[in-house]
C-alpha cells in the first residue's frame, strides 16, 4: 500500500449484480468465486439465457460445485480447473451474441485471465462485472526482467526470474494482469525491509 | 531566422562517462519552467504555435545540438531492450500518421538537414545528420526496414506516446520510450489516461486529469497544444526507466555538497499533443531538456527561482519525483545566490 495518495490504476471490484438490457448472460467463476455466484443467483434472475462456467480450486476455503449444481439447473458447466474454465470460455465465446453480459468472480489472477480471453472478442473490461473473492494474492510483474509471478502474499517479493527483491506497488496493468514490482534495494543494495504478509 | 545552419551536433554520452554538456546557447534557450516561486500541478496547456526564433518553441518538433547523441542513446537502449517500443496491432494507421507528422515537420522546419519528396504514395526521405536516404511507399510497411513508427521514432529526440481515442478516453496503445522519468511503457501500454497517470500524487485530488482529459478529447487536427513538466535527475541520464533502476538507483544517493552543482540536473519535459488525421489518435511527445544546477546558475534569476520552488515544494511531489535524497543539498548550494529580493513573474533568464 502506498501512502499519501490513491493509485487510480488499481482496479475496483464490486459485488456481482445482474445487468439489464442484455441478450444473454455468461458467468465465469473459480474457487471462492463460488460464493459470489451463489449470491448472484439469490437475486431475481434475468429472462435471457444464462451460462455458468465454474471450477472448484484446491486453495479455496470451500468447495462450491455441488451446491451450485443443485441451485443452477440450466446452462451450468462444471470444469476440472480454472484453466479448463478458460478453455471452455474460449470455445464458447464465438457463439455469444452482441450484447452478452459477462460476470467474473474469483482470485485477481483468474479475473484478469478471463478478461484477457474476452479482450480478443472486443469486450472491454469496464463492461464486465467483477467480484474479487477469497484471496487478495497478487500477480507481480518484475519491471526489470519481465517475469510475472502469481500468488504473491507479501509486501516484498523475491522475483523468480532475476532473484531481485521487489517492492510490490499498487500500480496495476490490465494488459498484463499484474502489479508492478520494483527492486526495493536499488539505491542501497542489501537494504531489504522485512517482507510482511499483507495480501492474504 | 533559420537555426538549422548553425546547429553544431555534439559527440557526447548520456551514460557511463556522462560527457553530456550544454553550450552557452543551449542554456540560454533552456525551457526553464518556473514562472513563480511556488509550484503545484495545473493543466497549464497552451497552443503549440511557433514561438520566438531560436527558442525550443520555434518549431513543432525541436532539433538541437544533442540530436545525434540522443538518437544514438535511443539506439543503444532499444538494442538492450526492444520492449521500449510497443505498437498494439490496431495502431497501424497511427504509425503512418506519425511518419507524416515527423517527416513533414522536420523537412519544413529544417530544410538544410531533412528533405522529403512526395510523389503520390512514393516518398523519398533524406536525413542528412543520420546519413539516411530512403525511398518508400507510404502505407506499405514492407518498403521500410522496420515498423513505420519505430523508423521515424528513432530519428527524433524525445519520447512519443500515441494514444488511441475510444469510449471518451485515451489509451496508451503505442510508444517509443527511452528517456522516461521513471515510468514503464511495457507496463503502462494499453492503459487509459487516468490509469496511466495513476501514480501521480495531488493531481487527481486537484481534478487535473479529469479536466485535462476533457480538454484533450476535443483536440483538433492542426491545432496542437503544449505544456511543460519537470523533474530532477542525478547525472545527465536519459534512460531513467524503472527497468534500469538497479543501474541508476545508486546515483540517487551519490550527491554531496561538493558535487551537487555538476551532478544534479533539472529535467524539463516539453510535452506537445497533436491530433493525427487518419487514425484520430493523439500523439504525445515528451521532449526532455537537461541542465545541471551549475548550468542554471549562469542566470541568477533562475538560481533564486529554483531554490525557492524547491524550498516550497509539496512533500508528496518531492517524494514522487524522487528528490528527497538531494533536494536540501540543492537548496543549500543555491542559498548564497538568493538575496531574497522579489522576482518578477516569468521564466526568462535575465
């Protein structure tokens, strides 16, 4: 967290709410995103066709696939993994109509992996409902060697690519789906602050 | 007056031995940015119309004595890290717009240095300082040795970002960035205007970006605008990128009372914005000028003004611009020159 000012590139995430005026709805979720899906389906469902792609995740606090299967009778596809969800999405996107509304829930890395798939079809991120669920873990892009490490929980992270200790900034790139990591001890080599878990 | 005949290009470096220096004439035309004793962000945009002969505002794209050395420094940086040039696939029209903007401007304003002959789409470009003589077909990428925007980007001083305009916003979808004040093109590419400027403190609170964006969305072809921005750099280094921070970071703590005059440089960016005709994109040029504290001290007015601005600077801005390690050393160094007398408004040297 950087002091003093709010960095506007840091995405804001909301709770999923059905949108009006759509030709169809596609819900894409993983792991703890399951709870966001359940909350969404407690709201009055829209009349247009709904598709739901979901996968449980080993690191999530709970398994949701069974509950979701009971509550969502139509249009549900339960996948083996987040990767499989992305693959299913890739396969089905060409059949989606103009005006389809998208809803994404899960870890931040998952959300932006989905957005990456949608972007290919011209879907802008501002038109996608996003709910961050379960973990605050960050993907961190090393600005020095261009490696992106996933599931970073600490304020200081040692890059798996170049071994430098990176300070994790709040500056976020939607294109890369990651926060910027900058060498923390460039000015005084070896002066590395203790890493604290701030993205549990 | 045509400056072109009088430019003596310097052989100098912006890295390693840092042999960069300014002639007396380069100091005199330095775009000193402080008209008052206090500095805070403002939109401060004005029409980019031709300024006084000899000034950095005389031409749309300024060429000065550092031209060859800056082009060479850019070549080295791109060779080490090709990611300093990015053009997203939908920007090809804008690439050709940039070819036209650069070649038209330079050949018009510096006819002794650059020549452009157009015969329909068959163009002939001559860049005498760099020894380039190129015939190509405008609109046909295969007739140039590299992508069109990279080709012309390597032949101008300063960084360029080209922003695509859609959904009432501007997206940084193309750029050639090798002399940036600590921001990363590879990271920021594709960002919207406000995301890209996300890390700038105070400016959001002042509503600067909302107003600037509203203004820029309506920028017209043929009516470019400009503003000045500034920061400070230790050593005359162009490539103060986050990518190379491990290289230049240690310099930030190397300033002492003895070397502050030579080491610390005021780095002024002449930022100009041009609407591009085919793509409706917007070219944003960020042309940097470096002057050491000793260079600036040539003019007592500037020495006093700079000392006062640094003394009054908001702590958030000082931190953001990375000045905290040496700001006080500069203030102390200039103190003997400041008699405290009131300075009239304006940026002029004398």
